C-alpha cells in the first residue's frame, strides 16, 4: 500500500514544472526523497536549482499542495535543502534529452 501511495505521489509531483524549464521537477532531480510513513504522513526532501531561485517560495508550496491532493495523504512534511547541491547529473535521461543536455 505504501509503495502504491508513493507511486501516486511521484506521479502528482511530475505535474509540477519549473517555470523556466519545460521539464517537471521530479525528472529535473529536484526531489531527493519521498518517504511514506504511517497514517498517510509523507516526508519530502527537495532542493532548488539555486538558492536564489525566483520560485524559491512558491515552488515548495505548490509541491506540498499537489501532494496533499493525493488520496491517502494526510499530511506533508516538506524540507528544502541545498546540501547536496543540485547538479544536472541528477536529471533523468528524459529531462537531459528535453533540454539538449545529453
């Protein structure tokens, strides 16, 4: 059940896009961890492309709101970290292809 919930959470996260790039934030590698706990508690650890990202305040809130929409999620504890720093190596092959970075 937790595995199915995690899969649905990831699919929902994939609907969130960096406003400056045509790639979702999951494939960009901005989501470091998705942990599903007891009773619908979800812990997310994410980063931004830079600490001075123009959407530093709005993007995490958007992610949290989208995850809360997933059936079975009761609460979301979202942490934004900058260590380890994001690099293009965290991107999926699809994201690298979409951005001509392969």
